[in-house]
């Protein structure tokens, strides 16, 4: 941790001169120019280095009587001679923008990887706010929303009272540092209380937890508050179900409370997915906080959690708290049978998403390219392309001699069958 | 930058399976085998012996698609191998074809060793046939059959060694001297169908994780390069000492990133070493030919993309020319070979075009 400065900032990266033909970047414009002269504008015949592709073209046609058709060593889509490039001059705007975009995304990716690996805060260099500083460049509106949501969430936490104090440290334990807010904030109350309070539900929950929820829920999750309000009277004997919003994040932090909430999916069919899934398109716009949140857990939350969550929602009873699970199942079947299944679908879909995202961070640190998906043009491991082609009807060939040899063998086989008879016939000759 | 490149007139009608330059430095002949059941012989020289655009000299029809071809002792001697299970010798002057031996399945490769005067063919029946064309007294001498653990996919020779790349990523290196000796003995002892278990000089597993596509030996007899269907080339050395083995390496090539950021990986169909500089060319399913310096581990150059998959590449005996055969490639999930262009390009290389650069 002694290093203060880990690498160049985005601005420094963007300012680096780079070569139009091969997208390589350089420390210095001089080096770029000498690179271009050596790599792209060098005459193959006499080794003379020209300043531009056009110059080389003229040189080739005048000196060697040859037509230059393409720029050497260039990327396939940059071989054209129509663009006159010298150093950084002459770059087409679209190409320049694409390059900058690419550098920015690469930088962010590297940053995210580093975060995932080290668990360090996003600030890239010594200067503050690596990520917040550069994100605006790409997508300002969404980022603003995100930050607003985070802010709201923080305020909600503050309102939630003392519990928020506990929330932050646990959240900080995960790779995503400060901004874990709302779900963690919710979840924090239960893990502390839940294991103990699992069996004697009504009192602790009704007393301590309920009020903060109604308050906190209204700004962030408007839909929650009415629902929980309805829920409490109906399911009075099983208060936990009323606190359904908690369990999902709670699943991340601790197992025990989870099974008790297996009952929860039905009452809040729409809300459930939002905390788990980052990319559900159906997410209402009124929940901007959700958009900010899931991104972080995607790195921190291992795929296991998604599965656990799925299990919880599927209503699989988990040993420690069989009784509550039993209640839960009873509830689901009575209240909303169909909805629960659709919720399961949603959640399992979300779990899949999460699982798909899961392995990514683990691969990324190894090598950047490995995170890329790979598609092989030919991937059969046992049959070579030639053998496959040979199987095509139009290339089919049956050697003539197979017929004769087959015929030669067949009588033999037939003879085997008739040998006994022939033996008897032949015997006398012996 | 365009070095002089031209296309050879009257190319085969169907996909090209192999293309070889005559190893004779004085010759400029190219033999091409094709799935259209013909072997084509081109000569880049005109009547006055001046190397030019090249023309088709002769065409030899076979019974089935021809999978490989190679030159023999002279530029007038050609050996072919094909789907009709036969290994043939073609005398160009008389246009006569002689069947040297028949395998039990399609014959994928045939190579000729000038030093040991051997013709070695590799077939999908998992055998090598070793022929001795000058069996002398016994012109009907049968080939020695060397069983292999897997189907051979590619053969390559040096002056002293034979490298056989097989399915299941197996790789055998045979000592040609031993092979010649054994086959001579087998010829004397056994009258017919002489199967000889030959212990390879070295058994290796491919350094690449996927099916070996091609193998080519360094002209200085030091090692070989192999390529796989998964856009990768490995370079390794014969010398079994740990120091030499530590030098082996592999690198990715012939890949493209598509718009949705998926790495499209093409098979590396062809490898060929430059006879003088010791650099090598690779040809991939992406239609790209690249020149590499295997010693300094650097790419020398990459040529502009060709319109079809690269089926074969070959350097001429002098190293002045690089012939490139393009054909549509066989892809995953396809029942048939896609329509595509079949062409033969010949590049006249600049003096230093294929020469390695100094180390970094």
C-alpha cells in the first residue's frame, strides 16, 4: 500500500499520442512520428522512410514504378491511403472519438478490476475521486441519478436511526466500500437481531424495527411501505413476513435470517427482484437508488449468494429454522400460488444473471483478454476440417477394391457356415 | 505496402488442399492439390526461364479429391496423396501415375526426404507408409507400415527428422536415419504387408490445447512450429535438454474482435518456414498471412487480408517468392463448405521482406 500513485490518470491516457494505423500509443509525439516512419511509411524496396502514406505512394510509383495499395503493418480497417496522417494530424474525427471512448472504457475497466482485486477505493491516482471524476464523461445523466440515489439512500439511512451506524462497517467489509447503502442498511438490523429473535418474533420486530421501516421505505421504495402496512395486519401471527424487504440483502450478510423470510416473495412480487437484479428492464424509474446499488454487489457478491437467494425464494427449508419455513410455505400456497412461481422465475433469472456476472471478476485480474468471450471458427477436437469435408457427399469416394475384398471375404464367411457339411463331404478324400 | 503480388492464372475449380514450391532453388514450379480431384503444376518461369506471372503447365486428374502433394528428387517428380486412399508418384515428363501404396483410409499427407530418399505418407488409418523409391532390385517392394497412436494431421521434415502431428494432441518425432534403416530391413525380411513398430525418437504432447492443424520444421533442423485450430502457434526445439525446452513458447494470432467484443478465433491452417532467413509464415482462417521471426519472437509483417481462408502457404526454394493459396474454409456448424474464392497468389518478396529483425 506504500504506492501512492498506481498509474496514469484518464486525462494522461487520453493525452497520449497514438498511431492511427495500429492504435498503439506513445509517450511522445516525436516517437509516434518516428514509429510511423519506420512501421508504416517505410519503403519496402529501398528502406527509405517517408513522412506520410501519400509521400510513400509517390515514392513507390516514381522510384520503383510500383503502386502502393495499402499501408504496411496497419490494422485491417486502417490500411487505406485516402487518409493523410502525420503524427496526430489528419485523424478523422470519428476515429479519434472512438479511440478516446475506447481508452476511457479500458481505463474504467482496469480501474474496476483493480477495485475488485484490491478492494481499494475507486480513486485511481493520488487525486481524489477517480471513478466519480471520469464517469461523468461517459454518461452524465445516469451517473447523476446514481449519485442522487446514493445520497437519498444515505439520508434514508440517517433517518433509520442507530441501525445505520452498524450498517456501514459491515458494508465496508465487502469490496464495494461506502456506497452499499440502502439494502445494507436494511439488512443490518436483522442480522444483529434476527438469529436471536427468530422464534420470539413479534415483540422485537414490532417494537424496534417497524417504525424505521415505514419511514425509510417511503423515500427509497415507495411501494414497500403500503405493502408492509397491509401485511402486518393480515399476517399478524407471522410478523417476519411483513418485513420482507429485509431478507434479500440480509441473505448476503448472513444465512440464518434468510429461511425465515422464505415466505416473503408472494406479498411483494414486483419489488423482490429489484434488490437482487441490476439489469431487470422492468425496474420502475421511481427507484433510482436501485440502479446505483446493484452495480457494486455485482463485484462483491459471489455467485453463491445468488443461489442461496434462489433457494430461499424457492421456499426450500434450510435446517436451522424448520418451523418458520413451514409457516412460510403455508403462506405462499394459500395467498398467491401463481404469483410466487412467476416471482421464482424472475428471481432465478436474476440469479442466473448474477451467476453469469459472478465468474467475471475472478477471471479479469488474470488477463484482460481472457474476460473476452471467444468464438472459435472451428472447434471440433477430434475431426479435422479435411475429414469433415471428406464426409461430404460430393467428395465421397469408395475405393473400387473394397468391393472385391469384401466379396473375397464374404464367401469365406459363408464357407464357415457350410464347413461342417463340406467336411463330411471332404472327409472321404482324406 | 505492396510487394509485387500477382495471382496465378487458371486456379483449381474447388478448394485447395495443399500447395508446395519445388525445393530446388533453380526451379520455380508450384504443385497444387485440390478437392476438385486434380493436381495442378504451375511454373513461374516462361520459356526463356525468366520468372514472371506463371502459368499452368499440367493438370493430373485423380479418382478422388487430392489432399497433399510434394515434389520428389527433381521438379519433374511429384508425389500425391488423396481420398482414394492411394499414394501416387507422377512423372511429369511422361504424365504417368504410379500407385506406390494404398492405405486403409484417406491419405492426408505426403512428404519426400531428399537426404534419405524416402517418401512418407500419413493416413487417417493411423499409419505412416514409408516408401523407398529406389528399392533397386525389388521394384515391387511394399512400403513399410508404421502404426501411429492417432490419426496424423500434419507431417514435416528436416534433413534428419520427421515430425508427425496427430489427433489427441499427440506428436511424434522420428529419426529419419532410423526410419530409413528399419524400413530397409523390413523390406528385406518380410515379403509383404510389413508392419513395423518404430519407436519414435521423441514423443511429445502438443504445447497447444487444441487440435493441431499444421506443423512445420525449421530449415536449420533445430526445431519446429505447430499451429492449432484455436488461433495459436507454438515454437519449440528438438533438443530435449531443459535449457532448450525452456525456450519453447506459443502465441496467439489470427483472431479478430467482432463488434460485440467477442474474440473470433480462426484456425491457423498453414505454416511454412523461409528456407534462408529461418523466419516463418502463418496462414489463418481469417484470410491473413503473417510473417514471424521465431527466434526474436516478433512479427515481421502481416499482409492485407485475403478474400478467403488461407489454405496453404509456401516459400520458394530461394525464398524469393511466397505462394499463398486461398480457399473457403470449413467452419463450425456448417454442413458444407461455403462458397468462396479459390485463388493462388504469389508474392515476390523484397530482399529483406522476410528477414528477421534484431532482438528488441
